[in-house]
C-alpha cells in the first residue's frame, strides 16, 4: 500500500488571473454559481467551511474573499514598483502566473484532512458534522514553506486548501519573478520543452523531500516511464481508454455548453426586461416630479382651488414613493441579473477553453495511439520483408543480385541491427557516439560534405529516414569518410 501513496504536483502557466478562476479558488460564488458548481462538479457545499488559506508567515486563516487573486497580484506588484507586462494590452500576451496544484493519493489526503471520520462522498450528501483535522493544516504549512523557499513569499499571491472536493488539494498562484525582479515565466519555470521538463523534475524531487515525513513518495514521471514498464497491449489499452474518456469529456462539455447557452439567453432576456422596466419607471418618475412641481407652482400663485391642489400633490407624492420603491427594487434586481449574466458568460468562456483543451488532448491521445499502432505494424512488416529478402536474394542470379548493390534494403538486410543502433544514436543527435559505434563495428563510411544535424522544418519521420540512410553509409567497410560533426 505504501508504494501506491504518491504525491501530486502540477504546474500550468497563465496569462494573468481571471475573475472566474479566482472565484473558483476562493469559492466566491453567488447562489447561482454554487448551484451550477454543485450540479456540474464534485463540490460539497457542506464542507466548504473546512477550506482555508495560508497567508504571510505561514498562518492558517479562513478564506478571505474580499479581494480577488488578480487584485492581490496587482497590489503586490504595485507595492514593489513592478509593472505587469500585460498591463495596457487589449489581449494578455505574457505568462505572468504559475498555477500550481499540490496534493497526493486520495486515501492519504483523506487521512490528513479528516482523520478517522467517515465522510460521505456521495453527491449531495450532508457532511456538515465533519471537522477539519490538524494534520492537513500542518502539511499545508510545509507546502507553503516549500513554495516560499523556491519562488519567494512575496510572489505567492494565493494559497488555498480545498477540502470540499473528492480529493483534498492546494491551489497555489505564484508570480514568476526572476532574480533581477522581473516577471519571467521562462527564466523561473523554463522557456522551452526540455528546460521546463528538467525544472519540473527538479521541483518534483524537492517536493518529495517535503512529503517524505507525510508518507508520500515521488510519483514516476510518465515522460520518463511511458510504456517502459508496461507491455505493448497495456500501453495500447491505456491509450484507448484515454481516448474514450476524452471523447466522453468532449461530449459532456458539448451538452454542458448547450445548457449554459440556454441559461445565458434566459438571463439576457431577464436583463433586457428589467432594463426596460427601469427605463419606464425612470420616465414615469420624471413625469410625476414635473407634475408635482407644476401643481406646487399653481398653489404658490393661488391659481385654482388650494385644497384640491394639495390633495393632488399629496396623492402624487404617495404614488411617487411607490414608483421610487419599485425603481429601487428593479435596480437591485437588474444589478443581480447583470452579475448573474456576467458570471454565466465567464463560465461559458471557461467551458469553451476546456472544450479546446479536451479536443487538443483527444487529438494528441488519438495521434499517440495511431502512432503506436503504426509503429508496431511497421516493425512487424519490416521484419518480415527483410527475412523474405534475405531468403530470396541467394536464389537470384548474379545480375539480379547486382541490382540491389548499394541499396538501403540490402544494407539493412545484411547489417540491420548495427544500422538501427547507429541510426538511433544519430536520431538522438549523439553523432560522436554513432561514429564510435560504427568504427568499432567495422564501419567507416559516410561523408563530410555537409554538417550533420536536424533541420528546423524536418518532422520526425523525415529525420528518422535521413538518420537511417546516414547510418547505412557509416556502417559500410572502412575506407570511406566519417560523418562531419556539427
């Protein structure tokens, strides 16, 4: 069991902090927002009171919803005289926030958060009797110290611990500030795929030191393990399941978006209706005030029956008060309707963003599955072709055999394993190692007319083919030229 208790650590960049994202972290939702969240997510409102945040000094406090994370970030930067690079841009273009999730295996996190209490995780269950365990606070404080040590306490603008979802976890928002006091996600978390992976592995290792005392181990990176410890069938099955899951997510997201758009249309009609009512009441108020002023002018000038004029003014005053009360009510309802509409549109935007992510992930998973299947088929086909070729070649006459001299097919049939090994080194850009391997295995061919290396616009397939051809040349008998090293 201990081997399965792993930590969770994930980093995602963000071009600022949206109000919707901040509201989710702080659970700063209206009744409508909560209704939406509990209907479409795994939130338990009866456990929302167990959530907390950690602020400067590592203090555990209730979640402060008075300021959004975006406001906290702006105030933090202003106090230090640092300009947000996205300020003034019509569309944010710089990654100014690292959205980090800390957590662990569900069973272990439940122990930290709830101890031996039995929590009912059924959707809609009442867990108002559940108390927060002190261990989750102490663990969170350790994680907070970890974040402050690596990225600076001034840059941690949000640190929220959620106990109202299926798996307790931390949402940590960090401003990526480089040593020179400038916002730079690239310099703090890596600017390219290789660099960001290396830093992620480093932080993962460092975080494992924090979790050691809490009984959680560092998980094995998928990027490092991949299919290495799984059979081909297991890997294929996992990819197939991932594709199916993503397809379901895309479909659910489509349905969710449809429901959301219907709610938005209804909210827009309500706003429009309340807006029309408000305009009409404002116009009626103006007319009544004008009429009262005219009657008061008549009364002052003693034009007409004074008693009758006073009665009309008194009645208009009562009617005006009703209009004013109605106007106040409509203004309040219009403000609430506008807030709900704004919230729905924010949710719609985030839902569309998730839809794009789901489709992108599905495309990547589908490509990976097809790629693996294609690789296995090509591997099997190549083996059969080479075996057939080797068995048929001796049956050809001399002239027939000469037709294949110098071809890649004949070279691979004769020295396939060595050529593939050399090609693997070239593909990985280990040119020196490929050259040493070729020379130590009787090769020495190749040419040095052009520098060796992958072209910028060259895809994996073209690059692999070129490596295979070059490896075939390098594995030819000594006497030729070696590949020029870049």
